[in-house]
């Protein structure tokens, strides 16, 4: 028991030691962003949606996102919980999550902290300069290749947003059995340019598995931190 407590204290010290460099790192980030012309990115916000997931992050928001990831690591919580999830958490039901700049920073910081490390300025800049919202959907089907050639779309009213690129599991993995038949699980990942979204909170995500059919998710961007 003493050895376990000792190891836990060592881990907590390593994680806590990561919080102090965060301030230094964020100052370096802001300098770095200026040097690559990121000051220009703070363009007229009226031309872009004002919801949190679309805004350029302030140094304070960067700090909070990184610290949240470190806190998760300290609590031994899975970093994936930091993403904004949608869908029903139920066996063999489709669901997914969004990778925003805020959640991307938090998850990255958590993974580094679990290893007793911290992200570099370059790592953080890469997240901050990402031009696309990443959408990850988990779907289920009855064949190994049901997700091959799958596609995603987003709609805001009549405005259709096509992904900049799509990735999918061409070969699914077996996730269990239902009614005596195997059920397969696959992921579909879409990257949607932030600049294509309109200032509308309610957005419909349309999922088209390669084997056919359509799955819909209603997303409320105003609820995403």
C-alpha cells in the first residue's frame, strides 16, 4: 500500500509540475502566432459564426483548455471524455464527437500529462491554426466492409456544407453479436472548413454509410464550449 501511495504521489507531482510551464508556453504561443502573421486571423467576426467553436482563441482560453487537460490527467480520467459528444450511448447505436480547437488542446494536454510531459509550442500552434472542424462518427453494420465509401454532410437550413476530406474504416471490426448475428463497428471521419459554416446554431449532420441508409444527428453549436 505504501508503495502504491508513493507512486501515486510521484505521478501527481509530475502532473502538477506541468501547470506552471503552461503560462510560459502560452506566452511563447502568442509570440509565435504573431511571427507567422496570425494577428491577421482576427478578421472581421461578422463574416464568421460567433459561436465558441468558430472563434479564434484568446491566450486565456488556451490556458484554460490546457489546464483542463492536465486536471483530467491528474484525476486519471480518459482524455476522450473532453470531446463534445453526440448521439445515444447505447449498445450498437451510432454516436460521435466533435474535435474543436478547445477540446483538441485539452485532449492533447491530457495525453502529454499522463506521460509526465507537456506539448511543445509547435504542437499547440498546430491545433490553433487548424482550419477544419473534425467530426468523428461511430456506426454499426452487418458486414466487414459496410462502411467503405461512406460519406458525411452538414446542413444549416438549406445551406449544405461538404467535407474538405473524408476518412473511413474500409474494413470494420467485430463489436459483438445481436440476434445471433455478428455486428461490426467502423468510424467515419469528416473535416469541415470553419469558413463554410453560417451563423446558425442548429446544424444537421447526415451520415451515409457505404452499404446504404442515412443517419441524422441534430447538433446545437451554441452548447459547445
